[in-house]
C-alpha cells in the first residue's frame, strides 16, 4: 500500500486515540502493527512514523485540553464509568508518578492507559510544555517500535504464505484462551469490587 495513505490513516487514528478515547475501543498498538504490516523498507516506515508521531502529538494535545477544561467530569461520565475506575486509577498513578516524565513516555506502551493519560495530565494541572515534551518522546519510541514489528511480521507472512493455515489455527486457539482468561479475571475483579462495596456498608449498618 501507499505509505502516505497508510500514514494518513494512522495519523487520524492516533489523533483520536488520545483525545476522544478511541484507544479504549481500538488500541493504538494494534493499529500501528497493522499499518506496519503494509510497509516494506526503512523509507516507508519513516514516512508512516512521522505521520504517526504527528497524530500522537495532536491526540495528546487534544486530550490535555479536554482534561484541562472538563477535569474530573470526563472520568465520572457514563463513558468514564464504562472504562472502569481501575484503569483511571492506574493512569493517574502514572501521571503523578515520582519518576515524572519518563513514566509518561513509557505509558505509551500500556494499552488503554495511554489513551487516558493525556486527559488526566490536563485535569491534574500538569504544565503543557512538560507534558507534551515527554509525550512526544514516548510516541516516537512507541510508533517506531510497533511499525518495525508490524513490517517484519508482514514480510514474514508474505514470504511464508504456506504456513498461514497452521499459524492461524494456533492463533485462534491462543485468542480463545486469552478470552477465557480475561473473562475470568474480570469476574474475579467484579467480585472483589462488590465485596469492597458491601463490606463497608455492612459495617456501617452494624
């Protein structure tokens, strides 16, 4: 595919990832890897990487502005409750981490959390200059790494098409196993949250 077209689509997705929380539904990691699979060679990867970093810059800026203007209202909105307090709390720990900027940069490698960090940084009053400096640093490493991985994976697929059926079968089994694990983990988390809520209530009744 035309690397400029791939870059344009990636720019749009990553801009929405950090500003409108699209990354909660469609993780940016997956979008970058898929984009990379359509690319061959350093020149094409470089074109898409520049577009992706620009998209991250726009998304981080938009998310920071939304957090600055609306603060905690986004977190406690219907969409915010759907995302889950645990994810918000994890992103908040990163945004307020003692390690500061490096933690913000590394947050790009944490799916879902990276989409929440810009809004939290804005709502917590983090200076824009400091935030965006580390956001861009993290996005450069994030976008480049996953584009290269996607390109390598795409090249392997193109050169070994005869292996795709057994690989697809193994992938399907792996995905099914992961789905089961995720569902069980969520069920346990829901049970723990319910116990935490009902525990204090019962104590208060007594």
